[in-house]
């Protein structure tokens, strides 16, 4: 038997749609795998009632197929599904690392990124790697078609998850097909600023670099209370706030000591909008741990 703790992740960070991602030090899924003649799946934990156990429909089934590694797979969910916190990616990355060890396949973590992305294709229709890359490699990751670059960084965050479900598949449908050149130039400037901020562990630059006008405006409309919660976080000291992944979570960047105040302000603003929410005071963390 092998066990993996696989972290939540936050993709996009505003200006890096389908490119940027960070591993969060909490919450996380725990995946246990045991050799078996065919793949079977048990799911417990947060939101487990919404997660299929059919290997054709659960992300870990696609990962087991891709590695030719049938197993009994137990998933203890710490990352709620349809959260914008890489719930499906945590399970896919965790299963990839655990099954690779169980069957001694010998793949590196970097080689497991496209394997785990096969799981993402099951739920969102596309094998995007911006969540599975940080879930496996840790830190801040920049994903291109042909490679992923991980960067170690020390950045504090608050992730605020409202009791709203936004599926990644639905949130991809609202992304515009075309962009105005001025908005593209603005986004490139933001993405570059954010990248420098991550390399320097500078929350001011990271927060500034989240700003963009291509994808976030359409997606924020799917989140009740978004504008009020974002303003509350900025007033409480966040250096930048945006939609986490495809939503509905919001991600705020800040100094470590400001996390409590920002979390409270975001929860209050969601409550005023009639939405229950929970907040994670977190930071950019490491990749999945294999036990
Ligand atoms: N192991 C899994 N963990 C989480 N969600 C899963 C898993 N397997 C399949 N799913 C399905 O994936 C969808 C959630 O994925 P997604 O919409 O990408 O949300 P998130 O942003 O949290 O990753 C849900 O419909 C859920 O039932
Ligand atoms: N780049 C993807 C990221 C989806 O992240 P998730 O955590 O919401 O699954 C997108 O923006 O669609």
C-alpha cells in the first residue's frame, strides 16, 4: 500500500490563464492505493457525495489506466469538488504519484504531470496542467504546451470558498473567444510583474500582477458577492485578489500577519451577500508528499 497527501492548488492567478498555478499548503486530499486486479474506488471526506466512484468518471480511474496500474484507490477528500482549488487535480496528482510508486514505474514528478492531466480531461474536457503541475512539483509553476517551470517562493495567501458550486467545464464556456490588443498588452504586463514577484517572494508585485481584463470579468459574474468580497479583502490589506482557478473561490495575496484580518473581512462580505463560506489561511506550499 502507498499513501500520498496531495495539496489544493490555485490556477491562473488572474493574468496567467491556463499557465500559472500555485500549490497551497492546505487543504489537501489523502490518497491510498493497493494493488488489485481491476480498479475500484472509495471516496470519503468533504463533498464526497458529489464524486463518482465509477473509474470511468473519477479522475483517478483515468490515471490508473494511463499508468496501466489497476488498484483499489481510497480518496479522503480535503479539497471540496467544484471549488476552484484544484479538487480534481489533487486526486489526479495524488493517484499518479502513489500508483507510480506502487507499481515502481520510475517516472519523475515532471513526467507524471501529463499523466495526471489525463484525469483533468475526464472532468473538464481538456487535459490542462495548471493545477496538476503545482500539485506534483510544488511552489509557483509556469506551464507551456511543452514544458513546466517550477519556482520556489514564499508568499502568504487567503483562499475563501463560498458554498456555491462552479464546475470548471461550465466556467470554461464563458471565456471569450477573442481579445482586444490593449487588454492583451495589459495582461502580458501583469503576468510578467507577477512572475517577478514570485521570484522575489514579493506580495506587492504578485498582487499587482494578478490584474487582468480577459477572463476574470466574465467568470466573476458566476460568483455571488464577488465585487464586495474582493473590495473587503483589499480594504483589509490584501495586495491583490482574483478568482481562484475557475471559481467560485477567491484568492487573496498578503503579508503573513494580515491573513486573519483578510479572512474575516472576506467571510463577513460573503455573509452580507447571503452566502456561507469558509476561509483557508494558507501560503504557497510544496508538492504532494509520498509516504
Ligand atoms: N477524485 C475527484 N475529486 C474531485 N472531483 C472529482 C474527482 N473525480 C471526479 N470528480 C468530478 O470533478 C468535478 C470537480 O472538478 P472541477 O470542476 O475541476 O472542480 P475543481 O475546481 O474543484 O477541481 C466534479 O463534478 C466531481 O464530481
Ligand atoms: N485554467 C483552468 C483552471 C481550473 O482550475 P479549477 O481549480 O477550477 O479546476 C481554468 O481556468 O479553467
